[in-house]
């Protein structure tokens, strides 16, 4: 056996045993660790919109509560039952095409709705659309538009708070 053959044979063993296999094992373990980290990060990121929305929704509710308390010193808090009644009630003072919130949003807030023109409306329930109430300016914009169309006037702070409590509970 020649010295070069021995070295080749020995170097092949060294590269197979001591270098290639551990590197392959390290790579597979590293990929597994990367996968665990990626899955954990995705889970964490998927919870952030809900947490941020819950915080902003609570801030909006506390602002509506202060306004409702100023308008009515006997204000005792918001009610999901009153919010559901507001959601399902038919009003005669708004537009005839939209006598109730359910005209477009449907009776179940967890289901998607549809405008009169056929455009899909995202579900209003917080559990289904957690980012829907993240922007207070958008919430106010839609309250102003929808309350005027359905009720024929702007909603009071108590009505807004009751309705948000209702959809937040679903």
C-alpha cells in the first residue's frame, strides 16, 4: 500500500467520520431549531394584533364611558345585551334600505356580511376580525356613517360602547 493511498484512505475516513457527519447532524439540528424558533415567532406575532386590538378597544371603551358618564351621571357601564339589541333592532328613522345593522352585517357578528351592492363585509366580531378595531379613527368613521344610515343620527357614546361590548364578547 502506498503512502498516498493510505493518506487518501485515512483522509476519507477522517472527512467522513469527523467532519461530514457531524456537520450534517449540526445542520439538521440547526434546521430543527430554526423551525422551532420560526413557529414560535409566528405564534407570538399572530397574538400581537389581538393584544394590540384588545388594548385599543379597551381605550376606546374607556373614552366612550367617560363621554357617556358626562352625558348621563347615572351611567353604570356598557352592556353586551343592549349592544345586541341595538344590532338587531329595526329603525324607521334611517335609510329605508338599511333599517338595521343586520341589513348588511347579518344577525351573527361572527359571519361575514354583504353590502346592498354585493360587496363582502368582514365579520364584526372581535374573535373573528381582531384587527378591525385597532384604529380608533376608522371605528369613529364607520360609526358615523353606519349610525346615520341605519338610525338616522349619530350614535351616542353609550350606544357605541354597548355595541363594541357586544361584538367584543363574540
